C-alpha cells in the first residue's frame, strides 16, 4: 500500500505531464488541418495522462480519509 507521501510525489510527477499533454492537444487544434492524422494519438495520450492523475488523486483521498 502506498503512503500519502508516495502518492503526493506521484501526483507531483503526473500533474505536469497532464498539463503538457493538454497543451499539445491545444497546439494541435490550433494548427489544424496540419497534422490532423495525429489527433487520435495526442487525444489518447492526453486522456491517459488525466486518467492517471485522477486515479492518483482518488488514491490520495482514500488514504487521507482512512
């Protein structure tokens, strides 16, 4: 089982990754139709980054509530 500090450290690493992917998706949208074929890849990576961040936040909340 992870400690609160470990989960906080994980969130600290995941948060910038999610933000970077959000910006990549934003930049891609601004450049459309250039690179339109990468939409699904960038969107999936962005989704995965935010899903991992949300899962870590939920684990932290569960640890804090325990």
